[in-house]
C-alpha cells in the first residue's frame, strides 16, 4: 500500500463532517445495548441496509466509476475497497464477541488501541509521525483506558476476550488505512457501497456458520437497527470515510476515540447509565490527547510541500 503524503487543506465541510461523524458513532454502543439481538446480527443488518441505501445511488450516478474499478489500473483501487470491507468485517467479528468474553470496559479500552496500530501502519508506509502526534496518541489511549475503568481479568476466557479486543482494534486500523488509500481517487459513495457490501456478505457467512439468528426480533430492535443505519453507519462511518481525503487515517482513528464520552453522555441521558466519577479525569485526558494529535498533525502538515491542485482533485 503506497503512502499518501499530501492532501488538500481541511475545509469547513470536512470539519462539519467529522463533528457529525463523532456524534453519530457515539449513538452506536447505546443502540446496540438497547437492541435485543446478537451483536453480529446487528452488524450484518446495519451494513446490508446501508448498501440498500447507497447501492442505487452508485448504480445510477457512479456507474462509470464502478466499471473503471474492474479494468486496468482501476483494479488496484477496487481491491482497496474490497480489502477495507474484509477488514471492517474482521473488526466486527472480533471486537463484538470480545465484550462477551471479557468485561465491556476492558474490551472498550483495548479496542481503543486503534490509533497506536494506525501510527505503526503509517510508519510502515514510510511516513514519519511527529513526536507530538505520538505523544497525543499515548495520552488519548491512556485517557480511554482510565475513562472506561478497564479491569483486565486473568481467567482464560477473559484473556481470549482481551486478545479479540486488541485484534478488533488492529482490524479497525487496517480498515481505515485501506479507506485512506481508496479515497485518494474514489468517491465516498462508491467506496462505501463496495466496502459495506463486502462486509455484509462476510458477516452473513459468519452468522450462518455460527448459527446466529438474523430474524425474529421485536419492533424495538428493528427500530434500533434502523437508527444505527442512519446514524452510526451512514452519518458516522461514511462521514469519516469522506474526511479521509483531507485528514490522515491516524487523526481519524484518534477522533473516533471521542465516541467514548459521546456514548457515555447518551447512555446517561437515554438509558440512565450514570458515568463513574473516575471516568471524568480519563475523558479529560482523552480530549487533551485528541487536541494534541489534531493540532500537532495540522502544524506538521503546514510544513509539507502542498500537492498541485489537479492532483488533489477527487470525487466526493
């Protein structure tokens, strides 16, 4: 995977998309907790229904772009979309079961290692992250661990859950890295249609093989799934994918950590789950770490040579 060295400057639309994405993904955990359905089934339906919304748009407005991904040099970009979908499915299939094997707090904290993996992937691509960005990543991850009150048990079952949670964070980073590469030349609609489609197909196979029920849910659960499609999937994941043309995958991964305080606030207001007192210092650390990464990354970006205007153009 080649490195993406330069990007167009961040504009108000991208800033708004990132803010909307953080708010949208914050609704994910409370809605999953509210839905009376297996987590993998919820993950399957949220991806499949999102494809049902995006597919007709891609088929009518992005038909030429879809065809271009099947021939010549476009096949490489097409594979980036497919591999992103595989990584997203692997993330859902590892992180969600981890919360059933270990504590939810430990699963959340270990899944929050995504920015660390993202930084290592960027380093493997030949990009040097400024020391201030690594500092911010460390502070943000530490804040996420403190905020969730992670309790790492020593039983074999909990240890397996911990490993799955770390693996889920790794696959989330791989998913974002492939998305960063694909979004250089592919529109958000086309990329997300292929990515979510591949993810839903893989999750369907996993659910069928594992005997996970995909139907028979009550009306409340279906409403929660629809809310996940509109919120966490279309306005959350898709807006983060949109921003990947102007914001690095590392920065996006750190911003995703803001889901923790957002989910805590929604859980408090909607589900009556009062946050722990000790979570407040952790959330403060998390916010400081995010600010350090965003500001430090922006300062480093201003020191790089800008890309020519024609090379920066990509369909959104």
